[in-house]
């Protein structure tokens, strides 16, 4: 997902590629099509980012970058650059996503996001509760 405000777009940096597609409701093919749609904007449109991890950057940068131009994304984005097919992207994205752990606060985040940031209703205890499922395998109680 991205936002366009004036001549700027807010999204991810090219050395990171693209967002994960393995979260609830995620679809690698839809992500590819959305990403490529963003790259049809004028070449000088600034794509501003919410995340940058420069220590992992392949270009040797050591400080976060605030934006890239659409032209730079089309040339360098490791997942969405010109010439990448939807099939290549889906294979690459699914392979990468399969190696990633679930983010630590994903369950809490989803519960807040689904309510657009509104807190849960008060429980019988007078507290607002977020639910966290336990994955216990074959453990019996």
C-alpha cells in the first residue's frame, strides 16, 4: 500500500524490494501488480519510505534514505524492477516469505488495525484485552 500526496508517493526502498505477502489477506500477485502500477507514475515522482534498514542495503549506504525516484525504483528494485515478470516475483516473494518469522507484535497489530486504531471494548474485568493465540503443538492440558 502507498499514499500519494502532491508529487510524492510513500512506500518501500528499492534495496528492500517489496513488502511481505504472507500476512492474512496477502497475495503476492496483487502485490506485484500494485507495485508495478506505482512505477507507472512519472519518473521524477519521489517515493518516500516508512522503513529503511541501511545496514542491509546492497549499495553500501550506511544512513537511511528518505526517498527514491520512480526511475530509480524501476531500475534497481530487486523485486519490482523493469523486466521482472509476475511469475518471477511470486516465486521470489513466496520463497523469501517462507523463511521469515512472524513479526513479534503481528497479532496485536492486526487486532488494532482491523478496528482502525480503536481500543477493544471493555471486558467483564473492566480491562481492554487483546487476544494472543497459543501454539502448543501436542501439549495436553
